[in-house]
C-alpha cells in the first residue's frame, strides 16, 4: 500500500529538542478537538507516548508528513506483557493516510508476533469518530467494550473521608515496599478486566518513573488489618487543560470488596484534588467491567461526560 504523492513516512524522533513531541501534541490535540470539542491531549501526553518503556520509535511508530513537512498522521504500536496483546493508536484526518497507517501498524504487529499464533489488537475510538470507526471495521475490528469518562465537580471544600473500620491509608512515596504492595494489588485486582496483561514490577516501576504527569506522592495503598488490599493512583494528565485531577487506577482485591474501600479511595482523591484548587476529578470506567464500577462512581457523585469505545481484532502472523 502506498501513500499519496508528496507524502512521506518516517519513524518519530526522540531528541532533546522535543520537536516531534510538539508536532504530535498539535496533531492529536487538534484532531480530538474537532471530534469531541475538547483538546483531551497535552504536551506531557505526547512526551509520555514517545518515551513509554518498551516503545522503540524505529520499530513501533510512524509519522506521515505532507509535502510541506507538516505532521498529518501517526501510528503507534504498544506491546503489552509477553507480546500476545497489543495496543494500536492511529490518528489521521485523511482517509487514505489513516488506511495506510493501519496497514503499516498491523503489518508491524504480524512481524513482531514472536511465536504467538495470534495477537490480540486493541484500539480506542471516541463514540463520535465515525471515520475512524469505519476504518476499524474495514480492518476486521469489532466493538469489544465501552469506557465512560466520569467527572466529579468540586465547587466547594470537599472534606477528607473517614476510612472504613480496620483500614489505614498509606502514601507510597519513596517506600519501595509500599510500591511493591501497590503493584501486587493492582495485578491482582485487574486480572479479569478487559485488556489486562500482567506487567513485571521492574517494568511497571520504570513506566511510572518516566511519566511526566505522575509523582509517587500520588500513589496510596489501603491496608485492611495490616494487609494491602486497595490502591489509589492519581496523576496530572488533565490538570493543564481541564483543571482536573485524574484517578488513573483504583482497585481493591476481590477478598476485600464490599467494605466501602473503593468509595473511600475515590472520596480521598476528590478531597485531595479540591484542596489543590482543582475544579474536578476525572476517571475512565469500563462499563462491561466484572465489578459494578459504574454504579460505584455514580454513587459518589460522578457523572459521565464522554464515551470511548474499545475495538478489538485478532491478527495472525504471516
């Protein structure tokens, strides 16, 4: 498959001048603004994507530039776990460029199968993005699950919640033991969730160390009678554009569910964000989740503000 005359494709560059990160930011920001009415993508997001552990730009990324040298499309392949699951992300307004990027990305997935008989490929799509949805369908993707972005507004002081009986909340900070506890809880709590792939501790640690919108002071471990059972992980991905905090992960191991720990963790995030002067707190929830998560978030005053569908295809090598 070929690009239109005058268009060129190359790998993204990760350098000190951050020129490609800036170009990526503009491309995706303008694209999402046109689709959703909100930018929904920051410069930190762009840097994070280009430097994600395990992402090799020459192998896993492609930029498409027009005749004037302007970035008009990108494709990224992010391998998860042992490589049997892959996230693909394609952004382009032009139909031909978008189709070429899908062709390139799926070809890379097949080439990197590493002995797997089949690769599970996931791609997110805003519900209102009809052109992308059509291209996903053309490439054999099918709707797999739906995520809602939920929001809690903070228009007044939010009091710190009282923990459930027997629960103590600890901030991870520089404590390697608490970080390891958080990793273990997350890997246990999300085992049956859509798109889960087990991530070794060292890889998980590196990913967090390199994220510009995350600090270890934003990771808390809930202990029940001295045992780690819950985790709250927040970050600043929406702070610049939305003046909102973000709950990146909130999870409770199965044996400790039903005790009010998850709602306590969410209210702790709300109180923290309100105290920081933020206008709200955002998170994403899989509405086909194995736990009744949507009801949980609604019960603490959150409301849906955006719908993002997850599409899935199975690709075989060759």
